[in-house]
C-alpha cells in the first residue's frame, strides 16, 4: 500500500522539478539586466508553484479517497475486483482471506416472521 501511495505522489516530484528548472532558467537568462529582475521572476514562479502544488496534492488526496470505495452492483450485489465482477463471498475469500457464511440480520428476521404470520 505504501509503494502504491508513493507512485501516486510521483506527479508532485515532476511538477517540483519542472518549476525548479524554470527558476534556474530565469537566473541564467541573458534578458535580465540585474539579479533583482531574476529574483522577482523567481518569486512569481514560486507563487505559481505553491498554488499548483497545493491544488495537485488536494486532487491526489481526493482521488485516493474515491478509489478507496468498494463498487457494489446495486442489483445483484456483486463486487468489482481487478476489473471483473465477482460475488461478494468470492471477493471476501480472495481479497481478504475471509470465509463467508450466511445468516439473517434481526430486521430481516422480524420481517420474515411477520410474513409467515400473515
């Protein structure tokens, strides 16, 4: 899980490297006549970098949250697992190494008993 999370944040490293390259290029640009112009340009790049970095980090966190949801079919209750739809019992056994058994919750049991009495 930790390795997967590190891969997810790799885009931030690419962004950081790109903005660092822009700052370095601004200092070696022959257009500027003084170091003050390069400093102002670097400051502007840093402000943009900070906004982009924070926005991207927020998007990645939100994506991580959304990917954590388990997709269940609303009709047959199968679960999406590794690009295929499998019964819940099979998902529990293969993914979580948990055996499943069947039972009846108290609310369904009460409804079933009420149906028998009528």
